[in-house]
C-alpha cells in the first residue's frame, strides 16, 4: 500500500481518478465493440474452419440414445462422466470441433496455458491418478487430460465431431428431444444437455477494409501453423522473413507474443488497452507433490481457492498467486466494524491503487525503453479487466524486432498492406487477431448456435429474450428433460476456476438423472412457481456495480462501457459472484432429499 511515513496516502486520489477517466474516455469510441458475426458472415467463414483435424466424410446418423450432450469441452466431458456414474449407457457428445477439448481443442496458439493453477483447474485428478507437470499447465496438457477422462468414461466412441446442431426440438408424443445437425443426422434422446461453453464464440472485430488485406490472417483460436510453421511448444519456423501484426493484448495476445518475437522478422503489437500483467511464477511440479497429498486433496484445494476468491477466511492460501493475492483482495476489501460505506469504498480504491502501482512499476522494471513502458502501463482499477500473468511478455518489447503501436481508439482501417493508425500505414505480411470471444453475457441461445424448441413450439431464445428464467440456472420450464450446464450470468454462480462450477453442474446432472431414473420418471419439467421463486432470488440479490464499473476502461467485464445495461435476471445466486458454497449445499440437499422438489414429473 502506498502510504507515507505518517500513514497518509502517498497519492492524490482525485488526480488518479481523473487519469483513469481520461484513459477510459480515449477508448469509449463509437463502434469499438462492432464485430463480424462469424455465426452468419459467409465472407469471413474461413476464420471458423478447423485447422487441426481434417473433416472426413461420414454417413448421417439416425438413432435414439439416452443423452445427447452438445459440447465436448470440460463441461461436456464432466457431464458425460457423471452421467456414466449414474448408469447412463448411450451418450452422444456432439461438437463442431474435431475432437474432445472445447476451448483447449481450439486454442492451440503458441504459449497457450491456463492462468488458473493446474492442481485445481484440471478436473478429476485423483480419479485419473494424474498430477499435472507444471503449476500452470499448457493447453496441450489440459486437452490430453480431458481426452483421458473421455477415454476413461468411454465418451469418444459415440461422439460425433465436426458436427454442429442446427435444431433441437422436444417431441411431446415420443417424450424425446429430436436433434438435427449440419451433417444431416437426426438423433433422438431422452435427456438433452447443453454444455456449449461460455467464451465459445470467436470475436472478429469489424474494422473497415479488413477484407481487403492481402496477407495471411487468422484468429488465435484457429492458429494457422501451416502459415507460421512449428507447433505448440515448437519454434514458428516459417516466420523468419515475415512481418507480423498482432491485434489484441488480452490473456491470449500476451501469451503468444514471446513465440512470435522469437521467430518473426518483425512484430507490430497493436494495443488498444494494456493489460495488467502480474507475476506468473510457473514451475515444474515437485516430485514430492504426489506423495504429500492425501485422499480428497483436490476438492479441498479447489474449495480453498474458491473460499479465498469469495473473501472467506482460510488457514492457509494454498494457491497463493495473483488471483488470490490481488483479484480476491480488490473484490473483498477489508471491512471493519463501524466503517461507513464511503470509508469501505475508499479503502477498496486505495487497495486497488496500490496493486495497480505495483503492476505499473513492474513495467518500468522490465521494459527498457521509457516511451514503450509508458504505453504498456495500465491506468484503470484492477477490478476493471480480467488480469493477466506472464513472465516473458513485457520483456519481449526489449527485442529490436518488436514494436508497440498505441491505438486506444482502435484502427482507422485495414488496407491490402495492413492496418492504418493515425494516418500511418503499417505494412505486414500477416495479421493475427487475438481479439477474444463474445462475452459471458452472450445469451445461452446464441452461444448454443441453434434453435432450442420446447413445448408448444416455444423457443428458448423467445423465452429468455428479456433474461434467463430457470430453476438452479440449469433447467427451464417448457423445456422438459433439458439440462444446461451452469454458467456465469445465467442464474448460477461465478467461479474464477471454471472447472469447479463445471464439476458442480456435472455432479448435479448425473445425480438428477440417477434420481429420476430410480423414481421411474419419463419426463420432468420445472414447476412454474419454483422457476418464479428462483428467478426472483436472483433478481433480489443483484448488486448494481455500475457506479464503480462505469469508471472503468471498457471491456467485456463492464459490458463494453455500459454496466448499467446489465440485466438482474442474468445475475447469480447470491451477491456479486454469487455464493458458490451455499449454492452447492442447496443442490446437494436437493439431490439428497430425492423428492425432486420444484419439478413436475410424469411416469411415476
Ligand atoms: P480479450 O477479450 O481478453 O482480449 C481481446 C483483445 O483484443 C483486447 O486487447 C482488445 O482490446 C483487443 N481488441 C478487440 N477488438 C479490437 C479492435 N477492433 N481493434 C484493436 N484491438 C481490439 O480476449 P483473449 O482471447 O485475450 O481472452 C479472452 C478470455 O479467454 C480471457 O479473459 C480468459 O477468460 C480466457 N483466456 C484464458 C487464458 C488463460 O487462462 N491463460 C488464456 C487466454 C484466454 P481492449 O482491451 O481495448 O478491448
């Protein structure tokens, strides 16, 4: 904390606020969030193609199974594993990807790794008797681990990859979901599970003229190793005579820069907003790790991480990294008895300022050119943007072949040669879009990418047009025998470690299907009053954070500068991030009671 000798703050809060607002205003420009809609834009359709696995011809499938799961990422694999444990035999995973992995299937850019500690992020470590090799695992290690879970629970043999669902419709008479795909399949199933992911839709910005660019170009979620050479963890062997433009300096952009800097003739990094880059501190897992842990260790470690993130007291912070030291701290500033709200908010601001000063100082410590360092310093509150962690990114700007280009207002246009910024043409051979994904706020029905048609022809898109309505964030009235994996902003809770939420959702779905089977239920639907009560609970606990968030540089966290437009129905169970532990308790009790409270049942 920055305080001088007599305890007074060593900074002028008004000046800092003014600086933060000025930096915000530079970025609040019209059209900043405009995108090419890759779900419908044919001109840019090639950006979605799978560069990793060739699409092979196959005959359409027509059959009936117990469960169809859309999505073979963490959520889908865990749902499949827990459904197997509940005794479900015929499970079909459908995915547009060419294999298991979800985000870890698609994101294979050089340097990809998970920012959340591997010991809590990789699921089912104890069951698979696996210890990650590093504190922060590479994308490839995570993908292979998810594949191993899929193999263990035999989820691959009936999976249909390179297959997109085009429509899912409840057939009342047959009491089945009828699923149609872009490979002309027609699969019916008793239960339909949406595990479509959260940040699953690539965001390609709409920059005037980008279609005219004559060089190579791709999004980081479809890295073109044919163009760059190499592979994940291998040098990019084809870039030696290439000038590369990297657009985007979020969690992805910062991870792939060091490999680009090491290989390309030159790299221009086009930065709209600098990320706060904290210490990574990756290291190999100690050989003694496996010997030191006791049964149940992973759940305990996940709970410890989650408790710290929720500001709960713990004996020891087992993860002890930037998430727990900084992100948790700014979301839960100390509150002592008798403190007024104003004092509490000021305390939070001071704490945040101290953390951001550390990050700005780190830039000065690591980047030699003061002009470049000045542009790399983040001026906003730490809670404004998803934090980043890296130990080689900032140093890459010391290489003579890396140039940082400041473009807070974005790019004017792209020509055949490359971007134009402030009237200057940057000539590049290749443009790499590290521009991220449509935000968590993107409604489920859009992320799912197909019409979900329930009773009486009603669509989920229609029902949720003004916000979600559900029981537990996982079931919705009028859509019988449908489960949705819980997600942030969808009437469940937020966990920084997404795996922990996916585990909870998967355990619930497996448990619920087991329970319904034991009771001989053929069809369930959510009772109207149960859905109303749950939705009202979500609305009642909504915290309007727009006072703080409107002062942030725009990002997906503050709805691109419009936090006031957040819909309370798309909130969480409990205040803020929601109360994960209470939510888990409630789901556990529901399963334990076994009375399927809140559901209307047929077949019993
Ligand atoms: P982000 O949305 O975080 O970043 C996108 C970047 O592209 C930002 O720097 C953004 O600038 C910039 N950008 C977007 N549009 C334009 C434009 N029109 N012109 C110029 N720049 C533009 O995407 P990421 O892929 O980096 O990360 C997305 C999320 O995925 C992360 O927040 C994280 O949740 C997850 N992730 C996790 C990783 C991990 O665990 N290691 C790794 C990678 C991703 P601006 O900031 O101004 O909007």
